[in-house]
C-alpha cells in the first residue's frame, strides 16, 4: 500500500467515524448496567458469547496497564477500568475520544482512563509498554500486518494482545452474503474482514496463540435485540455446530489472544 493510499484511507476512516460517533454521542450515554459489570468481569472459558470470551482472555485485569486500539464508543475502556485496569485508549476520531471520556466519567472511572486522538499506533502513548494490548473489531480497519511486530514490541514480557475480528473463510458464503441487500452492520469503505491466513501471518511475531471462533446462525442476532431467549438459543446452537471441524470455516467472528512469553 502506498503512502498516498494509506493517507486517503485514513482520511476516509476519520470522516466516517467522526460522523458516526457524533451521532452516537448525541443519543446520550448511560452508565454500565450491573449485569454487564458482572458479566464481563471473569467469564468462563466455555462461554458461548464472543465478547465474554474476549474478556475471559483478558482476565484478571486488576492492576494491569492496557492499551486499547480504536476505543470506539468507550464501553470497553470503562469495563476494563471497572475491572481494575489502568486504561490508555486511543482512536482516530475526536468524537470517539469525547465519548470515551464522557462514558468513563459517567461510570466513575475517569481517573483510570487516559486518552489520545491519533490514527497511528506508533504515536499512541509513544514509548510506553503494556500488560495487554486490545481491540474489538479494529484490525480489519487497519493495515494490520504492519502492526504485528510493533504490538509485540510494546507488550511487556508475559503480556498478551487480545482481538475480536470479523472473519470470512468461505468464499461461497461471502458471495451469498453480498447478494443479500440488508446488512446488520454499517461497514466502512476500506474495511476488509480477516481470514485464517491473515490471522496466522499476524501471529508470526508472537510466541503462541489462543483462539476460538463464533457466530454462525447467531450472526443475525442484531435483528432481534429484544428477543434474548432467541439470541441465547442461536449462540448455543453455534457452540455445538462449531465443535464440528468442518463448520469452522463458516464462522463470522474470531477471538484470539497473542502472547509474548519473554
């Protein structure tokens, strides 16, 4: 990717997310529920939900210094701070960072959250190292392979980087999805879902990887946000289906931790 193309891509991402988070901020910020505070403190390894597994890989967060890539609407920054982490959160959108700070204030954890507006990993809290580096649905917006060694270098020995990413490993399924005019998500112009090869290449600088895949039928859950029993049922069905090795390629979310042992 040329520098000009990278700059154009960054500019488009900034424009999109400035508008996106300005609208979300205008809708108001509610404090985290007690249910979510408890749910994401120490989820079990066998959870059926990808975000719970994400927090399982991060736990325990008490006393940990973390860097969040692309902090978005600030929910994860506040959850991590609630669980005792010292959070350093950055995003390319100033509207995002405004949300991060306001949400942290609403949840009483602003003293544990530092923020920065930047679209460049190497400029984010430059010179500092971390116990954890994390990002929820972030790498597919970035030239991620360029980041792998940089992330490894900024982890403290014994630390890990944790990510949850959309994945596409079945070309047939991807073509079918593209034929459906309705989307549950709001993709940007430049994002590209990862695949198994991408994740394997990204993991090369690290000492080991821990990974689980999620969401087959449950990919449609945003269409039924008030039907919790259906949402749970779909995730349970997926957990059984994904025990079949040949079904893995149809998963749409991968959650993985990359470790620096020494």
